C-alpha cells in the first residue's frame, strides 16, 4: 500500500533472498542503520506489536542522537515491519514524527526492499527532507544492500 500524502520512500533490488535480507535487518542493524561514519547502537528491539524499538546514533565527533524511541505496530517475519515514534513502550504517547514501514518482497532471485517514512503532516515531512532524508536514507539503503549481498555470497 502506498500513496500516503506525506510519504518519503527509498527502494532497491537486492541480489539476495528475502531470508538473508530479513536476517541482516533484524540481526545486523548496528552495521547499516545510519550513514557512515556515524554508527547505530540497538538498545532494544522487542519485535512484536507494542514492543519497544530503541536505537541510538553516534557521530564521529562525539555527537549523539536519541535514543530514537518507539514501538512496533506490525511484524510479519520476512515480509514487513512497521514502527512508530508516536508512542513509547507501554503505549505512552509522545510527540509523533513518523511511522516507518520496511517491506521485503521477493523479486526474481532477489528481494525488493522498500523503506518508507510516513509523516503526520507536510511540516514534519518537510523537516525530515531538510534533515537529509535523501541522501541519509539512500546511504542507509546502499549499506543495507551491500551487507545483504555480501551475506548471500558467503552463505
């Protein structure tokens, strides 16, 4: 499903099966989740609806973000993950910025991976664009693709 009014998205075809892409997404997030030289650290990922999602990013000069705190809304193993920062764990409301949707679809011998950010309004979407959605998510996507393809080649 697409076409949300305030949506930003990136997609690529990965030359690796969905199972490998899913494993990289779930197990190796520290290695691809933010553009280098920044690094991501997973604090918690309780991958069930209502479960906590918390990731912190660290810059090369000591910068820190977050943690980016939210919850999982939907988890379909091997196919889709949906998270939102509108709530913290325990359904505690917080100021919403976006809902993230991560889709994995078989395409030929590979996987079509699509990462989507849906925002509550045009202002939040514009702010995300200004923060560097592109090229940030483009670089994240390239890192994810490379890691999946390297993992597939060594499997």
